[in-house]
């Protein structure tokens, strides 16, 4: 066979060999031209393909068209056109029969012999139902000659003739075979829907037919812009087929003419329909589920005669949807979305009411959100809706908008490619090597922004790299027939080892939720679904549902399981579909060599892995809580958690959403709580980091800085510290030297650092003492010293440490000569000492030269226990180095006439400074010295009136035993006021540490000295102290406090060791009336016991200080002899007084209403200060002798006050001049002393002289005398 014969044979092959064999056979024959041995092989293969083709032709079942369908009338024309043209466009109206008959026409035209006929449908249900219908029409079992293939479900034969499929399936097959050699004919049905897949297929087919001249293409649609499609396919012929059997009249009833709301317009149209005819169902098109529910409520209230109101929308349960297709006896009003425009044919429709609205899925390139917004429909959609009636009788379409509005609307709905994300299409073009999407032959070229967004999404998913080149991840994603984001999730789950659970979640996300929520049972459904809810994640809720369903499926038989599903509001049909999709996906990922492993046992770790995988696909769907219920997402999106979510009502800081949609608001659906670190990990390829504000970190020993992390315009971390050194080594080195070394901001054990720091500190201390910053080199020169030694690549303490370990630090140890500018005076230690000694107590001093700050000058550090041992005058002499300057400033503050006599001031101040005696008061000495030298008369106040600079006054820091600073300041007396009592307690606790005794019940103290000297030179006073059931030993800082404590301690020890002495005294009887009167005071002790206790204290106080066993025993012997008699003597005088006091107190209370408030109050004061709970400890026996007279005087005054109030008021005014100040003073003092008792007796004598002169006084008294006595008090 010559080459020309082979070429002729190749030319004759189309139509006679299988399409899938054509290219292989062509190559075999071409290679056989110069190789006779190969020719026989090629001819043998050619023969087999021809035989297979003839076999297909002979096995073709008998084809008959449905004669009653309009398209059958033009079958011959259609067949001829298809045979004579590679592309044919058929515009068939609704009801023309194009979907079922055109595949059969193609078979009659001789197609389907060299390959199958692919017929695409936009929906799975349509592909399956049409396949069944055509198979039935040719009397052939489904799956043989006629089959279908949809996602996760298929029923067809490789030897079949027609395969119905979704457009997505055909698109997926292009990845396996970009020539589509399984088919000799491709029918694109319902092309008017212009879905993303349809538009991509039309563009792909345009390129394919140029390479496959044998391929026939038929494009069918109910309504289509035929000229646009014809132009796209280079003038392809157009055939129009009518479909409507009965005329349809359009009625325009615009709402705005009568200012009607939508539901009012629907009711008006229904009223008109019902008035027109009593038969025929009504189909009402509304934009969404919410509008359907509102309209249904309105119509049910209207109670239309013999009418049922039905709903139809995608989320409706399968059972409720099926009601639409089983009409009963009643007339029906069916409320539907645009789902009934083309996908479903609703029976028995005579009337259509068109709202002119629909929810259109539209992608916003600005917000990157796929939203469902209510929009006006286009003319083609309006005509599709009108075409739903007129199939069985004359139809009427009521449009709730004007004819002018209809005419002004666009002819066609925007193709999906113009309003949706293009990521999947872009991925296909890259896998098929079709070039950039902007170069692809779409019918309508998509907006550049949307193309760019599609590329951006694929980069986010790592399907493309930054150069928009396909990655291995992208290639794997392209072979997964699901949304690109879900595909990415599966791949990541495979890497993380959680693919099994993710397959369940992804398969669930790709379908309608199996949980049903009928409106009339919404609360019951919510309650039933509550048990599946995971508090942190809707994805986990889906997983919980899956596990429960599988568990119940295994436990129950078919009937029981169906019943359980109904009771729990679960769609068994959707569950089975979920299982099927999961099975198909599982098989698919297994084919991709992915590992399906069980989840890990740790719930927290499993949660983390699952949501990391989900993040990989939904990385742009993260949100950070802002306020109330609002979240901020990537690219400045703001949204809320959808009310149906299990997280609704909670506000986690970070969330992930499976979907962000724009309906009435922007909602996040399928939500889960996240950790910020997961976002950083999974989004690291998208996070843009900017670095700023480098700073030296003393803690880390290196230069740190801050970085701002931004993910797709969303700030993840505004200010995160990080190691800045590698970003800017040179700048970091400067900070390291200047702040770490020069400013000594390091925690390090490096020897040179501490050597230099110690030397610098000593020089700075000298500067502070001298109050001149002229000894230490400046920081720039110190920087130069370090800069000259430290290598250029070192910018941190760890690096320097390694360098020092290798090279040593001798060059970094600076000397005095390196750091000193000049030498300092030799006597600096004397002028500015580090300590000061006051009465043998040594205080540490520190110096600061920081003018204007609190710490400027010299500071004395005082431990709290020793505070009371010091006074303000102790610090007036400052330190020798500052005293001349202080005196100089004091002289300058004197009056000019005095100051003139003290020139030259500086030299004069130095002379006086040398002559002062530091043991004497400071200011009085200045007065004496100036008078002695110059004869100038000054007063202490003249000197004290000058306001000194802070550094010429001591600063004091008081700290506790834990070295914690309590307070600081320059006013010593103010510190005393604040801490005197606390210091007293601290002194006792601190001083007693070495001399403390506890729990003694006998004299175990040896020989006690009343006064002892502490190790620091301070004096302390010893006392035996009362410990209730025992005694102890303590030290106190002042003698009076110690003596009071000692009396109580000795009293307690006497009661413990010599109880018989007390019991003997307790035998003294006091009148019952006096005891009852005493009980009114609620002292806690009986009168006799209180008296004995007071007499014990008086005896101990009168006895010489008890400091040894012998003295204690002598005191006990004395009490044994005297206490009983003394108790008896006191009791004889005390009892009548107590009784008289109580009687008088009752009389004053009884006359309360008759007395002025001032008189009553003063009488109460008098009674309260004469007899009170511990008065016996202060009353002397000599005082008690006068109490009868004092109380008698009060009795006389009471009578007088009742008869002559003005006279009482006059005398009371005179009395108050001294009594009120005394009472106020007593309220403020801690101790009522003997001096207070003396004044009280004087005050009582004054009362007698004023109110009861006839009783006489024991001494001369007057207001003037008492005022003087109060001053002395």
C-alpha cells in the first residue's frame, strides 16, 4: 500500500471508526507509511474499530419520536441541520419536548455510532429523570442504551448510546480526556441558564471542535440569545421550535399604582383570578423563603374557598415538595421561588402571579462575598415564569409590575460567570493547559476583577503559586469533583491524618442539611436537633449527627430507622444521599492514594486537627469578635453568626465559617471556634508581616522588635514581639552596644560587664556626692570603646558570650584611665560619707545627682523599728560636703539688713559650718553663732522661714523588715505621724527577737534590768507581759509603755502563782444594790473583782520596779498582808457612791423631756466621766471621798435647771468653755493619765462652784484657772 492510499484511508476514517480510536489509528497509519511491518498492525487495529462501530450501528434500538410534541414536527429539519453542520443551536420554548426528543433525533440522524451522545443537564435530578423517561420511550432498560452519570451516582453502559449527565461531570471528564473521545455528539441542554459550568463548556467546546471535526454539538435552550450563541460558534444555524399549546395573556398589575405592598398585590391578583374562574391552580413566584412564609400567613387569614396554600422552595422537606406533584380535589395556590421556572414542571397550573423578583447569587469583588440579594428578574426569566401556564388550557400571567418596567429590564439574566467566583474554572484551564482565563473564549468575558479574585482564591488555597503556576496541590484539587475549597480541605486532612472525619464533614457540606425544620414543628425540631450540637463547632455537630445516624441505622431495622428519623426530624433521603456521597468521596480519595485513617483518641487534639484542615479551605472565612454580635473578617468584611448556628448567642474571639453569605444581613454559616495560633499556622503563606520599633530587651539579651501580622487585610496581631536582630544586624548592633552595654541594660554573668559596671557605678557615686557630672566619660566615648572591640556581626548577648568564650574579655575590661575624665579630691569619703551615726544608730546614705527629681540629693535609709528613736533635728546637719551650701542658702534667705553683716556669704557659711556642735539643736546654734560673731540679733523663725532646695534637705526612705519601702519623703515629722505606731510595734517585734520568753507561769526571768542596750546602740525597756494564762518577756522602745505592760504582766503572774491572795480579798462583801448598779455599766466583771483588779495595779505601780524573784515575792507578801483590808476600806466608801450615782442617773433620764438638750448632754458627760467601766483604775481614794459632794451638786443642779432654765443655760455656757475642750481632748488620746484625773477633779469642783455653791469647794477654782490648767495638760 502506497502512502497516497494510506492518506486516503485516514481521510475516510471519520464516521467509520470509534471516536476514541481515531487519533490512535491515525498515528499508527502515519507511522506505517515508511514501515511495512507496522502497516499490518495498523490495518488490524483499524479493522477492529470499524467492526466495533458497525456493531454499535446494528445494535441500535428502534427509535420513535413522540408525535404529539412540537419538536417532532421539525425532526427532519433538525436532523438535516445537525448532519450538515458541526454546531446546531435549537431554541425551543417550554413544553416543546426538546430535552427528551433531540437525543433520539440525533440517533436517527446516524449519530451515536462512533461514540456515545453526551447530553448535559444543569441539575442531577433532571439528568436522572430525563434518562429514565427516554429509556422508557424506547422500551430499553435504564443503564443500557440510555444511562446517566451524575456526581456520586451513575447508571450507564460503556456500550450505550446516550448518556445524560450534569454539565459538571462532563467538565470533570475533560481532565481525564481533553478530547472527549468517548463521544461523537455533545448536547448542551438548558443553555439559557448560563451556569458557570455551561459557559466554560461552551468555551471549551469552541476550542475542541477546531481539533475534532468529527464532533457534533447541539445547544438547546428554552430561551436564549440565539444570535450571541450563533456568533460564538462562527454563525452556527439556529432552529426555533414553538412549545406552547395554549395562548397565555399577560396582565400587568404594578404595585406602585396603588401604593400596595407585595402581599397586598398578591391578594388583589388572586381575588381577580377567583372572580374570573372557579378552576385552575395558581403559581405565585416570590424571591425567597421568608417572603413565601409571610405570603402564606396572609393568604391563610383570607380563608379562600376550597383552597389549600402550598409552598415550594429548595430547603423544603422532600415530603412537602412531593405534595406539589400530587394535586387533590381542592384548588391550590402554590408559593414558589425561581426553582419552578425551569427545573420543575408543576401540574394543573392555569394562572401565574409573578412578583418580578428573585434572590440572585452574586459575587462581590469588593467584599469577596457570594451574596443572595433580591433583584428584579430579566425578561427571559419573566417569560419562563409566564410559560409555566398555558400547557393544558388558556393561561393568564399577572405581573406585579408595569409593562414599561418589563420593557426596561434586560433581555437576559446575567450569566453566572458574570456574578460568581471563577476559581474552579481557572483551575480547570490550568490543568487543561488552556492558558490564562482572560484568553479563554467565553461567550461573555467575565469581569477582570472577578477573574483576579478567582486567581487570588486559588493562591490562598495553594492551588496556584504566587506566579499563578499550577502546584501539586492544585493538580490534586482538580481531580476532586467538588468545590475547590472543599477539595483543599480533603488534601490538608490527608496530610494531618484526619481524613476519615473530614470526609464526613465535606460530604455533608456538599449537600442539603439532612436536619429538617417544618415551620409548624419548628420548636420540636430544634429540641430534637439540640442533642447533636457541639458547643464550639457546627462542623463537629455535623459529625455528631453522622455518628448518631450510623449508630441508629445499625441498631434498628428499616421500618424502625425510618420512624426514628421522622420522630427526630431527619430526612432519611438526604441521609442516604449523604452516605452515598461519603462513599463516593472515599473511593475518589483512595484513587488519589490518600490515607484514610481513624481520628486520634484525644478529643482536643482531634478538634484541632479537624479545624486546621477546615482552615486550609476556608482561610478567608475567619472572623474576630468586635462588639456585641459583630465579627470582623478578612478584607474588612463584617458579619454575624447565623441564628441557626450552635454558636449563636456566644462570642468566641476567633471563629471560622464554612460560608459567608449576604441575605438580609451578612451571616456566617457553619461556624466553629478557633485558636489564633491555628490561623497563623495554616495561613502562613498568606500572612504579610511588617516590622517596626526595634528595642533592646534586657530580659532576652537581644534586640527585639514588633511585627504586625495581616492576613488578607485582617490584622491578626497588631504588636507581636520578635527577634529583630536578623532583620537589621547593623542597626541591632548599635542598640546592643548603646543600650545593652553602655546603658547597662543586661542580665548577664559576663565578667567584663560586671567589672565595668562596678567601676562606672563608683565614678557615678562620686559625681552624685559632689553634685557635678564631670568625672565619667560621656556615653558616646564609652560606645566607641565597645565598638572598637566587638566584631561587626555581633548584636546580642548570647553571640557576645560565645565570642568571649573563644577570645577572652581582656580587651573589654576597661580601666580607670579609660573611664575617668579627671581625678577627684582625696577627702571625698569624709565630705560625703556612706553612713551617718546618730546616738550609736548607724544609717546608710545614698546620693543622687538628679535635679528636679524626688531622689535628688542625699537619702537616709531608716528601718521601721528604729524610726521613733530619731528626730528631725538629727538630720539638720546633712553631710559635711553639703552643710556649707545649706548655711549659705539660709543666710541668703535672711532679711537684707541682717544679710549685709554676713559678707562674704560663702566664706562666712564655711566658718559657721566648722564651728557647729552636731550634738545640739541646729537652728538655735545659728542664732548664737551669728550673735557672737557679729552681734546680729536673729530668731530661729528667721532661719526656718527660708525654703531650701531639695538637695539641701535629707530625703528619708522608711522600709520594713523585708526591705520593702513603705514611704519616702523629706518631711521627717510627717513620716513619724504616719508610722510612729507601726514603728513601735515593729521595734517590739524586732528588739525582742533575742530576749523573748513565752508561756511562763513562774518567775523564770532571772534578774531583769529595766533598761538594756541593743546591738545597734539603741536603748530598749524590758517588761513582763500578760499572755492570759501565762506571762512572757518583751522589749519596748519607751519606758512608759514598758512600765504599763510590766504592771499587767506582774498582775497576771501574781494571780497565777498566788491565787489565795485574790480569793481572800474576794471575801469582802459589797451591797447587792451597788452590784446591781455596777452591772448597768456592763464592764464584764463584778464590782468586787473590778475593785480587786484595780487595787492590784495600784499596789504594783506604787511598789519599786520588780526585776527579780526576790522582789516579786516581797510584793506578794505585801499584798497578802494589805489587799484584804484595802479592799474592805474601798468597798465601804465605794458602794454608797455607786448607789448614789445610779439613782441620779435614773433621775436625769426620767427628766430628759423637761431638760434642754445641752443640759441633758452635759449631765450625761458628768455621770459618764465620774463612773465608767474601768474608772477604779484611775480614781484615787482621796478622790472618792469627794464623789458624794459632786453627785449631790448634780442633784441640786437638776432641780435648779428645771425651775430656772435661763440661769442654767448661762452657767452651762461658762462651764462649756473648759469642759468641751477637755472631753474632745480625751476622745483623741490613747491613755487617760493621772494628769487627766487631776483635771477632771478640778472640773468637778468648778461644777460645784457654778451650780451648788452652798456645798463649797476644797480649793479655789475658776474658768480662768482651768483654762490655764488645760494648757499645761
